[in-house]
C-alpha cells in the first residue's frame, strides 16, 4: 500500500501601492474589475465576477446568458485584514458543493502599501486530480497571473 503525497498549498504574495482597506476592497468588492473573463466555469461567457461582502456570502460568476455559476462561498469576512473563501471547483473545472478547498487572502501593511498573501490549501481533497490542479493554480495562468491583474487595479489610485 502506498500513501498519497499531500500536495503543498499554493502560496503567492504581491505588494500593492494601497493601504490595507483599499487593498481589501479591490480584492473583494471590486473583484470584477480585475478577474479575467477567461477564468470561469459554465456554458456561457462570464459577464461579471462576484464575491458577496459577508461571511456566508457567495463567490460566483454571472454569465452572459443570465445564469449564475457558483465557485464557492465566503467563510470569513474580516476587513481589512483577511478573507477566507471556499473554492468548490474540482480538478474537472466543475462546481462541486461537497468539495472544500480554501483560498485565504491576508492584507499586511508594508511600507506605504500592503503585502497581500494568498494561500490555496487543502488541495488533497480534490483526490486524484489534486496535483494537476495544484500545477494549474501555481502557474502563470493561475494565482501568479491573477495577482498581477489584481495589483494593476489596486495600484491605480494609491492608498
């Protein structure tokens, strides 16, 4: 019997030229301003990306055909320090309400701006597809590139 190796969490950081309250706001309330239309699930193109601003809120895409594609939900809403999101999309890129991986984003004052740390963890819960999903999340098309897009918006307008 061989034991499966637990995939390491994906960890990414970026420093933005905004105070923590603005950095938090851009990541959450202005999520649609930086989330790319190419990163969505469902049968129709993404019209709007939404994180509802409260614990228990939804994280989803509003599609051009008027349907909503759930991605997960908000587990912890603690502005301006932390948001914890449930990612419920499996390695097959389909929503699975019983799957729970976590995306934790924290906001720390650094110099005149904010260091934003993101950790996507509990990937082992994705089963056999966990390593492939981790590789995707860890790639330039995953959290690295997404945080660059986020930083571009957060850096506009400063603190």
